C-alpha cells in the first residue's frame, strides 16, 4: 500500500491544483542550502513513496527512485543561501511561485520528479551541486551508466542546454619577511597582486569572442597581513577560472602556474567542460516535445558549470540539461517561477521520456 503524501502548507491555494505544483511549493518552502538538504530530501522521497515508487537515500544524502534506465532524470536538491519569502503572486502570464530555489533548481527537480512518476523513468535528486558537487561525484562512482541523462537546471521550458564551461578553483599562498613599510622590496601581498595581474593578462578577454569560448578569471577571496608572531607577511588569494570546451583544465592550470614568481597555488578538484551533440535522439526528442507545447526550441551554451559536466566526463551516453525557469534569476533576490512554465516543462519531460522508449 502506498504512503500518503502530506503537503506542508498552502495546500488550499487555488494555484496549487496539481500534485506537481504542490510538490514544487513544498520543496521551495523547505530551506535546503548546500549541506542542509536532509529535510527537503525526506519530503522528496515521501512524494515518490506516496506514488508507489521504491525510494532510498544514499550515504551522501542523494534521493534515488530507481526505474527504467532508458532515461535518468536528475537534478539538485540544494540551493544557495538567501531568504526570499515563499509566496504565490499573480504575474503577467498567471501565478508565479516566489522563493529561493524556485528556479535553481527546485523547479527542474520537481518537474523531473513528476515526470519520473508518470513515466517510470529513473530519478536521482543530488546534493551539494552549489558547492563541491559531492552528490553527482558519488553517483558516477557508485552507479551504472544509464542509456541517457537529462540533468535538471533552468534553461526555460523551451530551451535545451548542450554545453557548459569547466571550473577550477585554487588558493594562492605567499609569505615574505616582515619589515618596515618604507622598504622598497615587495611583500607577500604585492607578490599576490602581481601574480593575479599576470594571470588576468594571460587570459585577457576578447570582446569579439563569445564568453562561452573564453577563460574567465575571478578572485573570490583575499586575506593578508602580518602573521600572528609578527615575523612575516602573509597573503592568501582564492581564485576561480572557468574553462571553455576548446581548452583543457590542465592547460589552464599550467598557464596560471607559469605566472608564479613566488608563492604556490593549491588547485582543488576540477570540473571539466562539456559540449554535447545536438543531433542525438535525446536532443531530437526535446525539439519535438517543445514544438508539441507550441514552443520554438532554443539550443543553449552556458558560461557556468553544472553536474552534467561530471556525468559527461564519466558516462558516454546522450545527455542534455533542461528545466523550467529563467536562468537570469539564478541566485537572485527576485527568484521566481511562472507555474504555467513549470507545467509545460513537466509535459515536455513526459513526452521526451516516452519518445525515448521509457516503459516500453
């Protein structure tokens, strides 16, 4: 006998007139910042159990609903921090759900959960995408390759994302002897600034080239000053570099390391870039499904990074990224999702799974 899914609130709102919309509202209502996904994961698992699906939560917190591996639907449970009141507002095209995660990526996550229930496709809700991608890393280490992957991120209900840049982060550390600031010799902070200036010059942006095809360099943290014992000057710089598919992570790291004159860089585990084929049966199924909802399919390349990068690095199967929501609202203070777009995305996903042969 199936369990009963218990909505956590606002179940009498007239806009929450489908199980999918209610699930979306419930998941957005539960704070799920990276590292704190357990409550949202439990609610997601309860939805599958109430619909008669086998469900389990693995050792890192991913929610699995095993099914037909012709298609694996997967999106992330976690969000970035940000307190946005959860409410339904009337928008230009009907009711909209406002709240952190409504776009990135609880909208895609909930639409995939509904499609998985309707079609029998395999499903995994992963944790930690906004930080270390620990959920996706665990999945590729412990799970067999499916026949196709649909990764959930906002592309707009009529968009299909085929490419993402890669990502590599590092921490630069330098020390120098402390001394009077009137001395002309550069100290550790100056060394750090000079190194980063050389890195930026190495990957100087080309205004005539699309951002997707360039390396983007960003310092994201800086700490420095006299050490606690007063005997040295220290500098620590946290940096991130986005890497296009036409370059490799190793090449970019080597070029950044070549700019060192003093100090060292500790590079963290990278995420490689990805660009998938728009002519696969999976991509074609999306184009047909979107047209079936009276949309004009858009093929996208994103300048950021997603879990699809990790899946593509380990699995040699067709894959795309898809989900409702305007990606310009990712992490934004006005993050919101039109519920009509959510419904269309559910329909598209169901059609794609059926065209791919799920359940046959």
